[in-house]
C-alpha cells in the first residue's frame, strides 16, 4: 500500500491533546480507531500527544501502529488566494556570465 498523504483519502488526524493522563484503556481506544481507519483505507495519525502519552505508546510497543505527527505546520490551514489577488507567475532569466548574487 502506498504511503497515505494528508488531505486525501489517507491520513485521518486525531487531536489527542486532551489526553493529559492517558492509560491503557485510552491506548486500546486509539488502537481500535486505527483499526477502523485502516479498514476504511485510511491511516490514523495522532496530533498533540503529550509526553506521558508518547512514553506510554513507546512503552507498550505501539509506536508503529499509532504514529505521531508533530510540527506547527499542522495548525495552519493552507491559504487560498483571495478573489482579488492577482495570480503572478515569476520567471527568472539567468545570464551565463552573471555572478551569483
């Protein structure tokens, strides 16, 4: 199976930041969610996992089954150009004898 990509029928992002005191029951629920997602042709990715949840996932050996996504890029939706913005295409010509700037 090809690696899923965000935004397509691939990754299903699950914000787990509210799990401040996770236990094995929480991991069981997350594992069941992953199973349901895979049966639907998707992949669950956990976002916002705290240190305790990350440690618990690693401790029980579910790091591959419950992958974590980190990074500020997840919090910023893709920006679409506004209606009045002009779509500008920039083409750059390079002179063979022009020194790099």
